[in-house]
């Protein structure tokens, strides 16, 4: 008779499945930052279906989808599953894993107890008409991401998966490295090899956004393995050498450019001309790396809102921009003229099918793609690993958490997270180039409204609403310790009430609903440039700061202020 529960660093005998297991759980009542949302609990080991296997998890990968799960945004994964008929009031996440098969379902013939496997996260119903007819199962309406859309992910001693998700573990890798690459690796493989005539060909230029990140580090290696010429886009010069070691021809530091975000309106001739000049300069940086005037045939996209306009612009005629995420936002703008007249393709891509996951795994097994595992955490530090990612302080490459392998492999103490370089993506302020002339010389300082109405970060929504109404204003600056940290508008208050009871909304504070880090400008910025910036970002106001004290706004510039100038008699 086996034990009812085994310690996390004490694996059960092979094939022995205990009644209970240790797991990291997310519950809706704890939604928030990962460090407080994830809690260790003991739960029953799940039963498997006929087409499933039970895997003893040795190591689990860390991905952003379970930061989403922890915060409850963009969806409450527990509520979504309960709506579909699943009863569990909790979420066990984790969409990457390496482990050992401990139990197989009655209809499983390709796996046996004792097999060492890596797990891909694509799940679907074998009864779906698309799947039964041999179609790509990622197009099935039953497609779900294991460990995010589904429960019983890898953040536990045992995980329940469909048998087709399991692939042979590359023997040259540690358990940690084996458990950290499949989500980003298979996603990148499909993006670069899964779109027919737009698969990477020898000598194709491939522009890889976020080259030092998990997705980007995979894309560089896969493109290189396929004979392409990868060029990385990075946020700091120190990441360039890292990307070069992975196979990048060169790197572009995006912080050298200031045109990111929503496109200027095509009617805004001055703003659009300035944007196009910057986009052209970005394209010339690609030529400089190549030593010839050649544009990328494939653009590997995932930032989304901030970068799509540039990606479409620099993509080769007849080329493809392929995107799998929107880490900077979802409301991207596109100048359709470049799309249709130059016959470019904008292609969405979501994870991978079995064949693509298997092909990626073979590249890893052949040592042509490295998992780029940058940090390995102990089991007890799982929540902190996700907090790092939530705060954009995670290291290059991919992260893993030791589960059953904790007894045989070493981890890095979580305290080292303080030395991890900050990886942020902030909208840069538009600046006037030295010596640049402009047909309209009006400055922000001439049109701005001096003085501001402020509220505390802890102010309740009803208090903020009264403040806005009493002062006949649309927005107030949110402060903490006399420093401006955000802005709360009438729109924020109205949206906060949507889907919440009066009591729930009443418990919220300005800090809960504000827009953090509002865009600012200085009094000597050209008014025309300020208008372009607001139009591109879809906002109605900029806060004005002075160089000597950039954290303390001294006024606001809004479209209302500009409209008053238009209506004013000459």
C-alpha cells in the first residue's frame, strides 16, 4: 500500500499514483499579482480519460499566460471552465513541462509507464469534425491551451494530458531545460514554417522582434536552421551579443527610434511625414546590417500595437508579417496602402499542431535549437518567478521551475531576481529633431491649461467622480507620496462600473482603475507634434512637465484647449 501523499522532492515509485498531490493553485478570490494569487495546496490527483496519460512532472516552464490567469485578466479562467461544465473552483496552471509517464489510458498505445517526455500545450477533441477529417486541429473550435484554458497543468506533482501532447525528451538536456521550450518553440516554428509559400527559405531575411526574449530566441535559431538570415530587434545594446550567439546577423536597438505606437492619421500630413521618415530610418538599419538594400521577407511579430505599422512598412513586397501575440496592445493600426499595393500578407498564428511541435522537438534533439533556459527556480519560488514576468524583470530566454527534479537538479535562489535587467516597453516621447523646422511654431506652453486637479491613489471611485463633476473636468492626476503615478478619467470610472455591482465598484480605488504612467510632454514641444502624439495614442490629453521635475505635472494639454484656440477670433 503506497503513501497517500509524497513530499515534493520525493518521487513515488514508478507507476505508483498516490491519492493526493502538492500543487500551486489560483482561486478567483485571490486574483491579483502572482506573488499573492498563487498558493500551495494539496489536492486529489486527477483521474485520466481513455485517451490521456498521467505524467509525473519533473520541471515546468514559466509563460505569460499564467500571469494572465493569476490576475484574472483578460479572462477569469475558472469561471470560463465552470460555464463549460467543469466543477473545480481553482486553476492549476502550467503549459510547459518535462516528466515521466506514470499511468496510461485504455486507448493509449504510443506511450508506456516510464517514458520520459516533454509536453506541448495543444489540446482538442478527437471527435471534432475538423480533426476527424484530417484538418489542422488548431483550427478546431475545441482547441484549448493546456494549463491555461484547461485545468491540471504542470504546476503540480502530476498533470493530466492527452497522449498526443507527449513527445520524447531530448536526452542531452536537463529536466529544467526540457520543460521550458515547447510553448515558445513550437509557436515560433509554426510562424516560420507553417504558412506554405511564406515558410522561411534559404537566404530569406527574417526580422525577429524581441530577439532576446523567449519567442525571439527561438525564432532566431529556427530561422537560422532553415537557412534564413535573422535580424533581431532588441531594447538594449547588451542584448545584441546574446542574439548574435544564437545566430542573428545583427541587431537593431529599438530605443534609437521614437515612432512606435498607433499611426498618425493619414490626414495629419506633418505627423505622418515624420513617422514615415523614422520608419524609413528603421528600414535602413536593416540594410546596414545586411550590407545591401534588401527588406525582410518574413517579419516575426508579437509586440503588436506599437510595432505593427513599422513591420508592415519594412516587410518586402509579397512578404509576410506573422503575429502570435500583442504584448504592447491589441488595437494595431495599418496603412492599408502598403498592404494591398505591395501585396503583403498579415497572418495570425496560434501555437502549433502535433507535426509542428514534433518538428521543433527534433531540431532541439539534434542540438540545432537550444532551449535558452536562463533561470531555474525552486518549487517554492514559482509565484515569484511569475511575479518577475509580471513586473517585466524576467531574464533573457526562458525560465523553468523544478518540481520532481528538485532532488536531482539545482535551482537559482529567487533573490537573484534583483539583479535581472529591467525589460520594459514604454512609449517614447516624440521629440523635435535639432534644426527641424515646422510650418506651425506654436508651442505646448502657449496652449496648455496651467494647474491640475489631483486625487490620492487610495481615493474611492465615488470620491473621484464627485471631484471630476465639481471641477467640470474629464480627468484627474492620481498621486502617491506627492508624485504623479497615473490619470483617472470619466471613461475609467464608467468602465469600472461595467459588469460590477454598486458594492463591488464602490470598493475600487483610483489606483485600481487609473491609467498608469500617463504620457507627458514639455512646454517647449511643438503643439503640432503634441497633437500627432495624442492622435496616434487615441488619447485626449497630455500632462505637461518641466525637465527639472519630470514627475510633477504643472499643467495639461487637451483637445479642448486646442479647440478653444481654433474657435478664438483672429
